[in-house]
C-alpha cells in the first residue's frame, strides 16, 4: 500500500492547514472554550471551501471527495480546534452521509445542499439513559398514527442538539433488539421536544444535551430509509465515525506535541532548555512514534473505506490507537509544560479535556476491542 499523498490530496491537506492556522488561532479556540460559544462563522466559511461538501456530488452542492480526503481535512480541523472537528464529523460524516445513502430525493434536496454550504447542523440521537454501549436496546418509541409517527422517549448526550437544524433520531418501530429500529429526521422545533444542556469537561463550545420527546408528532415522510432497517445504517455510520474520530484525535494529539516541542526548546532551567534533558526528550520522542503509528492506522482505515473495502477492524484499531494516543500525548504535554500546563494561558489543558471523551464516544474503546477480538477469535 502506498500512502504517499497525491498532489491533490497534499494540496487539500496544506490548504486546510494554512487556512485554519489563519482563521483559528489559539486565541480564538481559547475564547470559544471559555465562553462555550461555537464559531458559526468559521464553520460556514469551511462550507465555502467545499469541505462539508466532500462526501456529496455536485447536484447537492458537494465537491466529490472520498473518505481519505475527509480524514485529511478532519485531522487539520482536530489540530486547530477539536469541537469544530467534532461538529463536522457528526453533521457531515455521521448524519450527512446517512441522508446521502438512504434518504429520498426530497430528503437529500432538503438537507445535503445546506450541509455542504455549512449552514445546516445535524445532531445524532442514539444514546439513551439505559442504551449506551448496548445501543440496540433503544426504548424511545415511534408509533404509527393516521398520517405519521408519534415519538416518546429520552435521548442522552445528543451533541449539538441545541443548535441543530435537524435531529437524526433512532427510535423503536418494531420488536425488541436491533431489527426493530428506524431513523427519523426530526425538526427540533416540533412541539413536545425539550432540549437541556449537560455541562461538561471538554468540547465545551459544542454543547451536549438531553432531549425529551413527549408525544411528538412527525409527518410520514420523516422516516429516513426503510422501516426497521436502522441498525444496518447505524453500523455503517458508526464505522465511518470511528475513522473520522481517529483522524480528529490524530490532529489534536499532533497539536499537543507541537506545542510541547516548542515549549521544550524555549523554556530554560538549570541554564539550558528543558528539551536538552533526556527525560523530556524521550517523552516527546515516544509521543512522536505513537502519533506516526496512529496516522498509519488512520490512513489505512480511510483508504480501505475510500476503496469500498471492509474497514471494520481497521476502523476500530485506528480509533483505539489514535484516541488513546491523543489522551496520552496531551497528558505528556502537561508534564513537559510543568506547572504552566495547569493554567488557562496554555492550551495543553484544553487539548487534554477535549481528548478525554474520544476513547468513550462513537463506541467505547472497550467495545472497539470487543470488535477486534471478535474478528480475531470469532
Ligand atoms: C461528550 C459526549 C458526547 C456524546 N455525543 C453523542 C451524540 O452526539 N449522540 C449519541 O447518540 N451519543 C453521544 N454520546 C454518548 C456516547 O456514545 C456514550 O457515552 C458511549 O457510547 C458509552 O455509553 P455509556 O456512556 O452509557 O457507557 P456504558 O455503556 O454504561 O459503559 C460504561 C463502561 O462499561 C464498559 N462496557 C459496557 N459494555 C461493555 C462490554 N460489552 N464489554 C466491555 N466493556 C463494556 C464501557 O466500555 C464503559 O467503560 C456522547 C457522549 C459524551 C460523553
């Protein structure tokens, strides 16, 4: 396998890196974190560059890239500002691609051009109070009424719900287990929906919410894809989300390492830069090795996905390694910066707080190890 970037891929990566370095300096990411404000203008600007349109064809405002291109862009977003990358991941790669793959023409026309333009946000509502890792045990119900569906239930950790243009909801339409689930496109303004923010440790500009559905009436055409087929779509979208999650945390981990390296060259103790001490040098060298491994695993998973090959195990491997590497590199960065890492003046604490969710979200790393072990052991 040759992972040399084509001239187009290298240009995409470089233009993403240069654009974000200009538009999302550390001061902006810090302010967004401290004020818990999502940078809508920046997100819309990315739409003008065609990034949100990568998975879509021109007729839906898309720019026609593939999973590998997406991974390159998400890595750069993760480098600049993890919550921006997370929003891109959920709206475009998890939800937008599901609408692309199973939506009716009307649903695609309604949402894909706006997603491509960066003017629509989609929130993903799968997790419930008693359906976490056991995602197929969803209890939220969608009952057929005369002319549509009535939804009742509660969703947890629905990220971006409070700014969503539409919520992609997984609800039970049939019997127990994975065969009784369907997906709906839900207008968050529909009567009977209550959205409450959950204060949290990291990813603070991109709010995570509890969403209550109390006798929420939806039209018949809110159903996305075939009734009772949601599990199949969910497995495919979670797989893609894991590759993107790996790319995002690879970017954040690289940002943490670059910051720690620059600090180690500048900070002097005992009359020399701390980067001359072997204890610091080895910590940084180990982080560099682990990030290189994470990049190889991520690019391999993205390449398999882009080429229509089975990427399940590769996606889980990339997700496990990249997300845990990101947490460890940011933790090492805290040690390299010493006491200053603990102040808000330096971004290391934010890299760490933003990193800590990713071994948990998109299917915990314990579940990823179960997937890998199942392929190994049956
Ligand atoms: C900030 C944040 C954002 C999120 N965003 C969204 C979102 O937008 N949409 C959405 O639907 N969900 C979202 N989630 C939910 C997330 O996907 C779940 O938290 C995750 O799937 C784990 O579920 P749980 O928290 O209920 O943990 P549990 O399933 O209760 O797991 C608890 C522990 O048990 C372990 N465990 C459980 N089952 C097994 C098993 N079979 N084998 C080994 N270990 C096991 C887990 O790995 C974990 O360590 C978000 C969560 C957070 C914190």
